[in-house]
C-alpha cells in the first residue's frame, strides 16, 4: 500500500540512543514492515534492524528516507522495485554471498503484500541464504481486525482490476464463496468498483476501510447497494481496503426465486450476462441458470 501522511496524534518518533550501539546481525535478508500511515507504529525491532543492516532495499528513497530521518537511522538505501528487480537481484545475491545483512522495505506496510519482493525472497531462499521476518503493520490485517466481518476464513486478492469487465469477471465466482474476500482499491476507482459489486450482489454486506491508523481513519459498513449509493458522488483519495462478506443464507434463499431473478436480469441485459450475474448472486452453477434462462426465454417468445 502507498504511504499516507502521519496524523497529528502520532507519537513523535524518538531515535534510539547513540550510546547503545546495535549488535551485528547474522547475514541474510530481513523483510521489514514499516508503518502504513502512523509513524508511531514502527516497532523497536524494526528500528534496530534498519540501523544494523549493511544497506536497505526500498521502493522510493524519498519516502523511506523520511522514515529513516524520523528515527535517526543513517543506513544507506538502494532502490529495489518492479522496474529494476531483474537487474538488482544478482547484485543482492552477491552481497549475501559476502555475508552482508540486508533489509527489504516497501513504501508502507509489510513487503510482498501487493508490493515488490516475491522474486527476491524466492531467489534468496533458493540460493541457500537466510530470510528473516521483521513483522509489523499491514493494511490487510489492520482492516480485517476492525471491519466486523468474519475473519476465520478469508482470501486476499490484491488490487481490483481497473476495468469494469475485468472486475466483474474476477468477482463473479468469488461472490459464490463463503469466506470473506479482501481487496485493495484506489480511491478514485472505488465508486465504480462498488457499483460493479452492487450489480452482482446488491444485498451483500461490505466494509470500506480508509485512512487506516490516521486521524480520519474510518470503516463504513453496509450492503453493496447502500455503499455504491453512498460513494457514487464522492471524491475519494488514497488507497482503500475493500472487504466483502462471504455468501450468506440470504443468498441461498435467493436461489428459490431463480425465475424472478433471471426475468428481471434479462430485461436489462443479454441472456449471457444475466446468467453470469445471477449465478454469482445465488451461488448456483452457471449451467443451471443458463438452462432455466433458455426455458424462460422460450416461454416468453411463445406468449408474444
């Protein structure tokens, strides 16, 4: 997730005392979480690790530089992101061969959660070097913990596609599952994303999490239809965590009204699109909905 400005209520970052030198770290790659918005969420261990490693791999040195300055961390930074990863990984592996300790951070939150790093961790482990986790803030778990949706089973899908057709294609089968579905989304795209969900499952409970750990942190709950209406004329900034309740009993009951659902859907869209939407909404197999739709259309033509 992209970093967000630090809220006024955040505790002032206090560098660790210079008279307490950091102990040398074992060589390896330290995957280190950083705050998602509130600087006070930096852990003592993360500060210690970032002070002790030989260098820090970061997405954007301007962003990470502000964090290092706040905590008095003088360690040098090197860029690592999607665009230079192929070129950087051999040099990183060579440094690990030379027994260096290296930290990997993202612009905000836990690296690899919709951020660069997977290929690096994979290659480092394959080469036989140690990979250590330095856990901390994550927008994913932060949102889950306060959204009020079931957390015993959930699935994270990263960022929703930018285009409506691709979003619906992704969402249709997921809406038939019983576990909570979690996505990241951008503020400007949120209204369109909510409208797409509402077109597929208007009564499905959702939660929209924004400004997490900041002054204006909020979680808004409601049905897909309610939230689509709420946000349709809003200007939303930043990044969003969007949580969708798994398939509910009410969805199952809707399968009993298959004919009425199909008829209503086919009045507004093609048979194919209507079948896809109703299958996602009710959890019924597409073949079942398609066969019933054909019967209804034939019956309608007969009566015309």
